[in-house]
């Protein structure tokens, strides 16, 4: 029986299924946006009404929970709801049929988990009908106790569902009294222990799984009441042309029926309400409504539902979804050539392969193929069916049609740690077996960021292990899987010189793909100069785009056509270097295109999803999906990008007036352009290309022209091969766009013309100099035939007296109606740079290392001298020193300090050239100072009350990176420690103070025991505090980091710390008081000493600067208290 209830705005359809009544709100298109509907709902009586303090509910039904396969299943599990084969004559509920497919390859298991299931109170009993269809398979109901444990005294919290095959049985289970409440139902589990070698299906039917719970702990009016929103689309990814369909579920454990008024809204990312439904109902137990909508466009959207209770109060629920173009059906060749990759971790759970294909992902780089895990999972039968159950992962990837790059982490370090600098027989055997047993996946990667932690030791042994393991890996891969790609381990940074070295050594003879990672922090991809994930060992400032070009070029340095991949890049929306979700989506499209334009063959976004509810560190917010596994705007942006382009080739970059930049892209026989303003926070500018079609970054065609364009890409099609923007795309710099230059030297620029049109081009150009810079030639002209490529060299002479750190030149090129400006920037550096490493204390002296870098184009002969205070000696002094062009050298030195007097002048190391002229000077860290007694300091951001003796001399503070004017004061009194900082020419930006190492931050390390002994971990008297200026609020975020057993856990936002920060005309300042009770064994007495270290991190567009005393974080100061300096309390 069915009946229809008409409202003013839509249809309420009352349907009867197995004598069970439910109300469904059917919304049609945008109809409800113009009308409001009100009608009385009829609750679905799915279980007996709660009586007194005992409530019961049938949880084996779709509304009670979203039953779905668990993430760790080694066998395939599915679920269906049946209307037939009911065990009771008056049956009012569907039958849950679980089917598990076993492939007969050994022991396998599966689970069905009830997502969203909440059982309030004290669970007393579970009662259900069961009917096993096939014999000799095991079925179990799994529980978890109130402490999150699934076992008690070594015994699993489970109930075997034992019943005769082929007939219905009513079972009941009473929860043991020694199980700690609240007890929850975790899953229905299954395994094939008794039939491990039999392939086939096992089925179990369940009817009316009824839970009985004591809710006496909840007053009647406080018993659980909630709204939920669910969909059948994987991760809420809807593709054209399917309609958007959500189910809104009202869930009440209360005795009485509740009149409610529900409002459901669909909202776009600008906050515009696109659809609204209003209706009335009566909520009792479980009730559901379908929310159907046909989106007018692609993009990210929100569903927000509010239910107003007639007695007062409201329920709220929200979710988000994306509506995206249907992904292309790709041929095998198109998949091989596709550049669209994503990092996943199938062993961590939560991965939805189907959702990835829906947004156009073709390649996945999977961390679950860790070598140690593979070896452990192999088993006696060699099927790799141990955790994380590789047959399951392999099958999921293959069935989704994804291309796999198997990332075999931990393939080098565990063996080198054993002393194996070259692979042994066992290492080779394990790799052979893995490749033999696994499917013919297209690519295998040796390791992941091995260099991040072990680069220094590899440099010390000339990369012997790095080369040996790559050589053997590639040989085995090409022998076992000739058609698979052997991929270099992904390096934590882009190092073209490493690639060239490895190729020249012969280690990469059979390596098919060179591989690197980069992260731009919070900067746009086009202007980023720092890899936010790397260990900071890039020796020269370069644009990321320049590094990418050099990297791609280095891959082929021996004449072999290797591919160059970036297997990690991304932006974080939650921790560390934080960008907005819209910025993440914008930078995703621009980042992929920048890499492809620089010659990179494939790009793998990091990461799949934010698998932590509370983000705590960089990378926790890089996902395309949020921690609830719902899509962020970046997922919609990737879907549009992969819809626009299947196998793109970037013809080049063009520019439009007012700093609008774009890429010209050929995809098959179609040309695309993608334009945007590359500057961070740039205003929008108007763009129009007559005769073309415009699309937004989500794939929607735009009818209105011209359009305003900002950071978000605007996509354009419909122009010809001979359009001026195609002409412009052929003009580019062959040399880097950001160059280091030395005063008085002559450099060489090279730009190229590639005529990609069908017409002959008459090209003219000019490069005008300024401020004493000389270029030759300054202008020229030539003819370029179709398909012709020409390179034009230009000589640039930098004036010897040029005093600025930065300079730029603009090359202007014209051909017909096309005109393009190619800027090139110069970072002016000294001809010789000198730095001193942190001092390491020995019994009678200190040791350190001097690093000399020759930036010039010619060899330097230098003399090293010391300029030291009385009582200081430095040896050995080596002279003369010869340092090759563009080379570095390191010299170990021994420093003896025969006095405890504070130096009045800085101890220095001086480099002089062969003419006796000073080439470079740097200060040796002074390993001791005083801590001034201060009184009447008011924490107000005004420094007039600080005594002059508390301010540290400028020369006492060392710097790494771009120098900033900095003043620092330290003091103490019986109450605690005081700190003042003033920085000029810096923004003081902080996006996430919990991830302080990536922010503007002061770190203060204190050892109150003044213990100089080296140690592996912190002791009770070792402390690490951090302070971040929150300039928008005028406050300071303070915390203490846990490094060993010195504190139970990291402490965020210390409440007792008083701090003030504020912007100044030329920068920012911060003033802090750290109470003494926060310091273990703090004895503020004159004459006592403490060991301390101070590190100020200043992020900026040109990378991170560190100001420190006396030891740098780059030398390991946070982990090595023995490097810290001595402060004597005055």
C-alpha cells in the first residue's frame, strides 16, 4: 500500500515495505528554493518504544547504521537487504544478507562495520535471528569496551554466531558484567579457518539484531537525539550526470514523539544558498528523508540541516560533497602516459579507490608496499597474505583501473644499519620473490626519502650505499619485470646534481625514472624558492621551477631518455604552513601545470585524506578529503583538471597585461589555455580573448565575457594554433629565472624561441639595463620558420660596486601582435661566503668546522686567519687554500679559550684573497655569556624598562639565511625568565603556532643542571620552550615540547606564560615572561650557571632564516644539549 501526501512545495511519499512505514521527502530540482513545504511526518517504528530505563532497537537495518566492509578485509565482503526469507510471520524488517568471497589461497577474513552506530547507556543484551547459508564458515559479533579495548585478560570480546546451516535460529547474548561499559558493537566478522583452500562464497542472513540497553543514566529529556546525513556516493563524490542524493536520518532514543521543523540547505563555497527545503514531521525512534537535487554546475557544495524542536532547542548536521565531470575512459596507452598521480596508504585504511577514479586519478603511489612489511607478510606459502594483506590491496587497485607505483620504503637504511653498504644475497632474493609474486604493476620505487635522515652519512662515504642499492634494485626489476619502470627513491628535495652524480657513476644505468619531492609551504608554486619539507641543504637560492627544469634536464645527461617524476608535492590546510582550502585547490592546478611545464613527466599530489581528526603537524591537512573522508575543494579542482586534460603537453607560458600569466597546453588535437595572477593575494584583473570559450577551475562553462581573473585559474579553449598566446608560449628563458650573481663578474643568459605555429615569425627583442648593469647585445631580430627553435645568448656584467641584494632585468620579445615580457631576477651574493658550525665541547677545547663557498666563476686562492680576543687560540690555520669555481670546502678547526672573561669584541674567522684583501668574515659562536638580573619588567611590549646589559650584542647572534635586523634581550629574577625580541623587515606571520618549527618562532632551550655531558635523550632538567607572536591578537602562544621522558607529553599554550606581541612600523616585537615553576630544579641565584640555547625562526619568501646563539638547529641543537651555551646568572 502507498499513499501520497501533497504539500505546498513538494511530495511526501509514504511507502510501505514489509509492513514498515517510512516517510521520504522527495525534492525535485530547485523547486524547494522557491516554495516552503510543511507536512506531518509518520515515524518509522523500527523497534519497541523505550520503556522506563530499558531501551531496545533493531540495528540490523539501514537507518540504524551504515553497514559497510571494514578497511582491513583480506576477503571481499558485500551486503544486501532482502524482502524475502523472513523468519517471522509478522515480520516488519528487512533481512541483512552478508556475502563473503574467499579465493581459496589460504586464511582470509572480512568484517562488516556499522558506521554511525551509537548505543547509549549500558549495553545489556543482543538478540538476533541468524541463518548461515553455507557450512563450516565462522561468523562472529565483535565488541569493544569503554576503554577502547577489544580483549579482556587475553580473551577477545566477541560472540560466535553459531547456528545450524540452512535454518533460522534465534540467539541471545548477555554482556558479561566484567566488560567495562559503555560497550559498543564494532563489527560482524567472518573467516574461513576450516575451509582455507576452498574458493567460493559464504553467506549469513541476519534478521532483527536487537540491542537492549539501560539508559537510566540519561534523564528523559537528555536521552540521545541527533541528525545524520549519508549518501551512497563514495566519499560524497558525485559525477555527471547522476543526481545528488542524500539521506537525512533523525535518530531519537527518547520515549515521546517529537514534533520538529526541518530545514535542509545546499550551499556553494561562496555561501550562496542554492536549494532549500522546509518541512514538518514527528520524530520517533528512526526516521529518514531523501534529499534529491540536480546540481546546476560542478564544484564543491555543503549540505546543512537544522531541525527545530517544538519544545525548544535544535539539532544540526552538515556534510559536504562535490559534483564533478565524469572521468575519461582511458586506453592502456593513455593511462601509461597520464601525468595525474596521488599518494595513498592502503595499509592505513580509509582509502576509496573508486572515489579516486571518479576525480580522475590515474596513478597512485602506495606507501603500503614497504619492503619490511612485504617480507613479513610473505608467509610460508609465499602469497603475501599477512598484514596488510597484499592480495586484497592488489585486487582493489587493479579493479579500480589504477596504475600503481609501489613505494618500497625501508629498503636501504635497515640494511646499511647492519653494516651492509651493498645489498647482500638475502636482499636480492627478497626483491626477486616480491616481484615474482606480485602482479605486473607498472612501476616500482626503491625507497622513500632515505636521504632525509641519512644524506650526511652518504656524503661522507661518497654515496656508496645509495649507488649500490639503486644499481642492484634496477637490475633486478628490469630482469624480473622488463616492462615495469625502476624508479629512484623519492628524495626530500630537488637535487639535479645528485642525479647527474648517480648517472655518471653508472648506478642509474638501468633506472628508468628519477624522482624528487617538493613542498612550497604557504607560497604560490610560481614564486616559491624553498622546499618546506627538505633538510635545508640546497646550497643556492633558486625558484622551485628552475630546480624542476634542471632536474628534468639532468635525467637525460648521459643521452638516455629517462623520465623525471615528482612523487610528493602539496599544500596543507590545517597545520604547519597553512593555506585556505580554496588556496589549496588553486595551487593544486597551478602546481601540476608548473611541473609539467618544467619537463616533469608525472606529478603525485600528497595526500589522499586528512586521516587525523586533530591536525598536529605539517602534512596533516594536505589531503583532497578531510578527516571525515569528505571532499575538499581540491578534490573538485583535480577532477576538473583531469577532465580538461588527458595527456597534456605544455607548449609554454604567455603573459597578459597587469601580471596575468598563463599556460598554453596541447591535449590531443585540442588547445587549452589556463590563466591566473601568480602573485599571492593579488587583486583580480579583467581578461578577454575574443572568439574563445571560458571555463572556471571546476569545469563550468562561463557565458559572461570578459571575466575577472585572480589567483584561481580561468580555463580557455577555442583559439587557433596561430593565436598570439601560442606565439608567446614559444619564448622562454633557457637559463634560470632566478640567478645568483657575483659583483664584478660577467654572466651568461640564454633565451629561446620555439615557433609552434604554422606561420613564419618575424621576431624582435630588447633587453635594457639599469643601475650600471651592462648587457650585450641589448636588442636583435630574426626570422623563425614553423617548427624552428633558436637560442639567443646574452652577456650580463654585474657592476663591482653594486650594493643591493636583488636586481631584475626584463626581456621584451615581439612577433606580430604577440608581445611577451620575460623577467629574470638576480640574487647578488659575495664572491666568497664563510660560515662556522656550532662548537662542540671537548675536555680541554672546542672543535668546529669552517665552510667556505666560492660563488665566483674562477678558482680562488685564500688565506684563513683568526681575529680573536685575548686568551683565544685557533688552529690549525691552513694557507693558502685553493677553492674551485662554484665549489665548497670544509676545514675542521680546534678552538681553545683560556679565559672566562666575556669578550668585548667578536671572535672572528677572516678569509683574505691572495692580494691580502678581506674576502669574507664570520663570527665564531661564543659559548658562554651572562644572564642579567632584571627588576620591574612590565610585560607590555614596551622595552624602556629593560636594562642595557640584558640586550645581547648583535655580533653574539649568528644567522643562517637572509639576514634581518634583530635585537634580543634575556633576563631573570626569582620569579622566572624574561625575553624580549624586536625584528625589523619581517612580517612575523604565524599560521599554526602548534607547528612552531615552520612559523615565526623563538625557541628557548634551558638545562637547569648545566650538564655538559653528551646524552641521547633529555633528562628531567632539560627544557624546550617555544613562543610564537600572534600579532593579530597581540598575544603570544607558548608551549613546551616533549623530546624524551622529561615530561609526560607536549604542552600546548602554557597558560601561566605572560606574553605580548605587536606590529611595529618596520617589523614586530614580542615580550615574554616564563614563570620559574615551569623550570625543573630552577635555582635563581647569582653565580650559578645554566646551559641554554636560543633559536629564532623567520620564514619568508626567500626561505627560512635562523638567528641563533650559540648552536644552530641545523647542527642538531634541539637534540644535543651538549652544544648549548653557558649562561652565568648575574
